[in-house]
C-alpha cells in the first residue's frame, strides 16, 4: 500500500511511513506528516474532523464505559486497565449522490363501521352495536428523487464500517479542509480499504437513507410492503479523516484484549463487553429454581 | 458574495463554503500536493520546534515553548442583511393608515374607535428576512377524497417541477411569522439598495442565526411552501391530508433582506393594542383591536327578544 521511506527533516534519519500519513522520528522524536501526490486507491484527504476530546477526557469516558457494564458481563471489566490508548484519524469516505427511486407500497386507509353483535347480559341474549376501526389497503406507486448527503463509511481495514457506524454520527458542521496542522503529532491512517469496497458500503447506507425518506413520504394511516429500486447519479466520495480514540481493554490476565472505540468529537463509546457465562448460568439456574418453587407451592395447594 | 456555483445543483457557493448547502457536493479546491512524496514538519512560529495538534486548544501547540496557533474556525458567520428596501410610507402616512384602518373594522368595534384611539408610539423597523428563488423537482404523496372507496381517503402520488420566485422567510424577532407573511406581498424587491433609507432612528434587526441554521430554516420554509402548493394544485380531489414531499433543489439563491415596516401601539379606553403598517404599501395595515361588548350584548339581547316574540306568537295560536 502506501509505504514510503523518507528522510527526517529535523535530523536526516530515515523515516518509515507504513500505511500512515504521520510518523515520529525514532531518533529525534520529531512528528512528521507525509505529503504526496494522489494515487489510485490512495487519494489525499479532502477534509478533517478534528479531535475535540483530549486523552484525559477520552480516558474518563472509557472508565465510565467499563464501570457501567451490565450484571452479566465478566467481573473483571469493572476494574479493567487500558493496555494501549491511541487517538487515530481514521480514513473514511464522505459520500453524496442524487438518488432516483421507483417505489410501490400498500397504503392503509382507516375507516369505521358500526357492527351489531350479540352478547349475554344477566342470562339473556341481547343484540348491541359498536363501532370498529378497519383498514382498507390501497396500492400506491410513484417516483421519488432526493439528495443523499452525509454518508460516512470507513476506508480502514483496521476499523470496519460497522464499528465506525456504532460511534457515528460526526458533527459535519465542524468539517475543515485537510491541513498538516490538524494531524501532526497524531496517528493518521492512510486508506487501506479499496475504493470499490467503500463505494459498496456507501451505496448500502445510502439505500437505508432512501428507505427512511420513502417511509416518511408515505400517506395514509399506515403502510406495508414498501419496495423500491434506486439509481444513484452524480456520486461523489471525498476522503475525510475522522477522530477516533481506540482503547485496548484488559479485563483478565489470561483473556484476549477487548477493543473499545470512542468518537473523538462527540465521546460516543462502543465496545463489546465480554459476557460471563458463569453469571449467566447462575442467573438461569436461579430463575429455574424460583419457577420450581412456585410450581411446587401452588401446585401443592390443589 | 458568491464566486462560483455548485456543479451538481447550480446553487451559488458562498465564501468559505466547503460543501454545497443544498446537495452537499464538496466545493472545488486548489491542491498544493507536491510532485513527489516528502516528509514535512510544521514548526512553531516563535521557536522553530515541531508542533502538535492539541484537542484541548483546537490548534497546534508547541511542545517546547507552549505557544498555540488556533485552527481557522469553520466558516459559519452570523448573517447580516445585504439588501435594504427603502421606506415609502412616511410616519405621518403610517399614522393616517392606522386611523383609516381603525375606521373600517366593522359594526362590532366601538363607534368612536378611530376618533378616540391615541397612537402612543410608532416605531420604524427594518425586519430581517430571507428571500429565495429556486427550481425544484418535487416528489409528493398524499391522501385525498378522489377515488376513495370504503374509507374517506385514497392515496395519490406524483412528481412535478416547480419554480419558487421571491419566497419570503421571516427571520424577525420583532414581528411574528404570521405578521411577516401578511406583509410579504407588498414589497417591491426591485427597489433594493445597499443601505437603510427611511425615517431617522429606524431599528435594523440582526439575523441572530448562523449561516448553517439559516439554511435549515430556509429549507424548511421551502418544503412548507411546496406542501402548500401541492395540496392546492397537484393532488386531485377536494380534501387533502398527509401531504408529504421530497424536494430536489436546483439553483437555490437566497438573499438576506432588511424590510421596512412600522410597529405601533395605540391606546383605547386605557388599554394598549398593537398594529403593523407596511413600510412600502400602507394599504397593508393590520393589528389587534377592541370589540364593543355593549354592541355585542345589545345584539344578543335583540336576538333573544326576537326568539321570545316568535315563541310567544306560536304559543298563542
């Protein structure tokens, strides 16, 4: 991928950029930023969302996350330590397009009817009336067009799109043009996922946006069976660096590390806390015991 | 002012825009990429040591001497009026317009309203508003009575092109939204100038919102206008509900205006009422006015008396 070996501007030592746009000189510790012409699958960043949360704040958020895990998580998580903490500018594509869709759906239009029914009152059979709401289903089809904007998909193999999605959204009003000053001294990754794979993810997310827009468009009291086909025109994907804190959480000496991701702008945290099967088993056993006791006590009364 | 237009939707880009406000396409940029790869170090302007970006300072901070260079803030200025419409109604004419208006309010107002009201306070005001033009492709869906079967409603959908010309969106704090929309038809936008013209001491309202917020307000107003037009002109049938639209804008041009109006207070029978006079078309005058409870009571009594008479006659027979 985008590996480069260049000379340090401070001391002349050899610098290796291995899939990153930034590095620190091993001899003089000067932070350097790579500048290079764009290549296929390796464009230059257009935009940056700068870090807003420093390491201390991010640490507090991570601590808060470990403390607030549920009762079925591994007991060690509450006192977990962080083996590694990194602030990473993750490469992502900011995607936009003009979407055109043809849709069809069934629209539910409610109406009320007066119904007669018979019931028994004081031992006598009586006839009564009541109003009931019923739904008439009518088919509707049409065309829709709209702009898709602000779709962000990961261009990093290290942080899959689903994981980035879990700490989204980023406030794109704070978008700035890429500049050395925003990334120097931080880890800024080069895109490691091919453009085609990223576009596939982006179109998938765009489809979800279109589905939501169409659901809002539907008239009637309810709708069902909404199906649509969409073409995307005038697509644009710009490379944007987004700020993410990545924590390697150690909750037990003999267990693998757990990754915790924190949005470096908004503080939204996501990680998969390890379950404690022993605790789950105890809870299930307790629940069964309670049921058994109830059955025994009430069953015995008969 | 706008230098270029978005290549996707033809909306003019304003200075500092990174992306098109309408369709979010990135604005073009002049690249300063080197012909071959180089390792760069951004240095402190005061001591020459390498700097690092600091999240706490939102800028680069020199690890050595601590000096901070803040990043340029994303461009989102508080908006100010760029065009002013001149007052064509003088304060005296506004006075006269209010008196005239008070005399035309009909039977249920006090007879001496126009004579006895005292005008306390007449304030010339340039109120803040956006005026926009745009072309749009509107996709709509709605329920109407046309084609209905068992339910009163049947669904309809369609797509139509629309032209929006000089749609006014109030940004005013001094005027309520409804007041501003009643004034809208009386303005002649061709008379606009670069500075306020009118009576001395006129208040010029600020917009009080940032550009990003302004664009949200305009987009909402545009959608509301589209819903209104679709409900009235596109959906078949007489009754319409659940009218929803999706809008693709093309060439959205919005301008910030300061528009002239008089806001005044008049006193009648010890109470204060509010009235608005258009700054260019004084025939557009409206506001609050007292009701004559004596006249209403007299009418109610009269009607009751009439009913009593009719009942009495009917009973005698």
